[in-house]
């Protein structure tokens, strides 16, 4: 099996996309809110531990889905 050197050179020249500081802060805020949502459900509403974990995980996966769709739309416009 051979590798085309031109293809490798094209991929090496493109710098990786850097994550902005605002993105990192937004992810940290989202993680904090999800942990807060878990603690609110578990300690204040007195749901079961597993129910609170499931609710927080579901909210987190929904948030990741929204982020993925927005990222796809933004990238397709470039």
C-alpha cells in the first residue's frame, strides 16, 4: 500500500482549528449548570439519585445535539 505524498502535504499545511476562549467558558458554564440541575433535582426536589443523573444526562445530550447542529450550519456557510 502506498501513500500519496501530495495528499499528506496538504493535510499537514492546514493548521488545526483552535478553540476560542469564549467556547471554553461557555462549556464550563454549561457543565456548571448541568451539575447544578443534578443537585437541584436530587437535594431540593428529592428525586432519586438515578432519576437526577438521568435527567441531567438527558439535558446534557440535548445540549450537545443543539451545539452539533449549530456547528454544522455554521461550518456549511463557510
